[in-house]
């Protein structure tokens, strides 16, 4: 397995262009149920290229992006340059460098499964203000809701040796909810979807850290198999990527 802090360094362009954003419906849900206000400071931990940070910034929140991977962090700084309340930090979930009790909300989008959970929990508890919330979010790709998605998941199992180890699906709901103080954790699910032509599908595939990159002897067979799947399942030159966007929210005590 590659170092989790470096494994996306050669994937940044595809990640920016082809990874799904998060449903806009998350913000009004948090407003209604958790009093999510624009004056709350968010630490977005494992902020990557800034996809989740942008959701909070568009709402008006000050956001501190915590990201150890230089290439991803720099991409976020470009993407979010128009937001004056964004600050980018070269730091990790286990050592954010932030002052004690300095943020109201901590979020982690598509990142929590890379953390050292015990150390991250201690760090989150240190930087959160009293009664602060932690939001753990994934765009969870459906693997069996269509013939195309079943074939795509089988492609990953066949052609990518790290897929079974690297996927966040190795962590079930109960395990993730156990991160929170007992009785405070909740799981809410939102629908999400992307629609791709073949170029987009290829880019989405190659944005995943476990897929063989160009130059790897496994790369060309992987792309050939992807082309075959696309040809068999496309409709009017397009295929649908369906997700359940999972939002886990709770306190740390």
C-alpha cells in the first residue's frame, strides 16, 4: 500500500475534473437540524482539492483546509482562490497545528478512512470548541444498482490489486458511528449522481488511487476492459454513476 498522504499526487488533474461534488441539500439539512450558521468556523480535514471545503465556503463559512499532500493542497488553493475566508494548511488529521478549541465544526470528505483514528479523535477533541460537531462524509458509489455498476465494481476487483484494501467500504456504519460520543452519532443519506461519456468515465476511474496509472503494465488492459464495459452499457453515449452520499454527524464529548 502506498503512503496515504502521497497516493493521490499523480491523480490531481483527474480528481479535480471528475470526482463528484457533494449534494447541496446537505447545507439546508444541517441548518434545520443542527443550527449550521455562517459564522461557524469549519476545519475541513483531509481537504484534498477543496471539493467539500467549497460547499461550506459557498454557504459563507470560514474554512481552514488541512491537507498534507502538496499537489492536492495547491489545487485547492487555486480552486478556492476567490473565497477570502479560506485558509490552507500543510498539516494532518493527527496534527492539525490549530489552537485548542479554535473551530466549531470539523468535516472530512472522502478522507476519514486514511486517518489514524485514535490519534485523529484526540486531535479533533482538542481543536473543537465546546458543543462542536464532527461531520464525516462519503460519496459512496453504488455497486449493484445497475448492470453497469455491477460490471464496474467487478472491473476494479479484477484489475486493481489494492481496491479491496483501499476502499472506505471496509468500514461499516457501526464502526464509523463508534467514533462519536455514545448516543450523539447520526447517519443521514442523500442521493447523488454523475453522468459520463467514455472520456469522463476513464477520468473518473483514473482519479482513484488504487488504479494502475499510465506506464504501469496493467494500465492498458484496464482501459480496454473499461471500454468494453462502456460499450455494453452506455445509453446514447453515456453511463450513470450513482452514489449514496453518507453524512455521519456527532459530538466527541
